[in-house]
């Protein structure tokens, strides 16, 4: 309503009542138009926000897939020349997607932090016992000499409790 005090409707004639009704209907129409414009802006912003969130999720998923390819198990990666052809492309794709995420306001992608081993290396002055588990024979059934293909090392600190 208007900012002036409400007129006494009993004292107004038909012409004044019609003018008052037109003015009130105009104010109501103006408020409805303002409200609809505000709702349109809010709906557009909500749509933009949903589309950006969807785009960010899609890019994050794509980065995960590319990292899985790049750093996955060797059996899951492409072998030989095929793998070498795609490595540069994957690195470039990951960098481009991370930059796009930063541009969208997602901040920097979460990097995995490498933790230090929980236990330090044992000092070299401690005595060590080397135990080798060798096969009974080093020749194959066909007569060929077997080759060593790998070796696992582990160190264990032996604890002797003190006498009480």
C-alpha cells in the first residue's frame, strides 16, 4: 500500500474509489513483476551452479581415470609402444583438466601426500644374519640354467629381554 494513511472508504465517491483501485492494482502488478524477475535470476543462477558442479564432477572423474591409467598396475597398462604413445597425451590431459578445475573455482586438486616410513632404517652397526632360501637345484627340467629374477629383503630387530 501507499505510505500515506489509508483513506476512509465511506467518504470517497465512485470516481475516487476507482482511482484508488487502479493505483493499488498498479502497485500489485509492479510487485508481481519484480518478484518474477527475481525468481528468474535465482533460477538461472541455480541452473548455472548445477551445470558447473556437474562439469566439475565429470572432470574429477576423468582425472581419476587418467591417473589410474598412468599410475595403475603394470598389468592394467598398455604394453610397449602403445603405452609410450599415450603417456605424453595423458600427462597433458591431466594438466589441462586440473587447470580447468582451478579456473572453475574448485581450487587446486587434492594431491596425495607421501608419508615417511613409520620405522627408520636400522643402524648399520647392528649385527645382521643373512638367510637365503635357495631352490634345491638351479637347473630347469629342460637342462637350462635358472636365472634369479628378484629378491625380497626384510630386516627384523631381535629383542632379548633383560634379566630381572
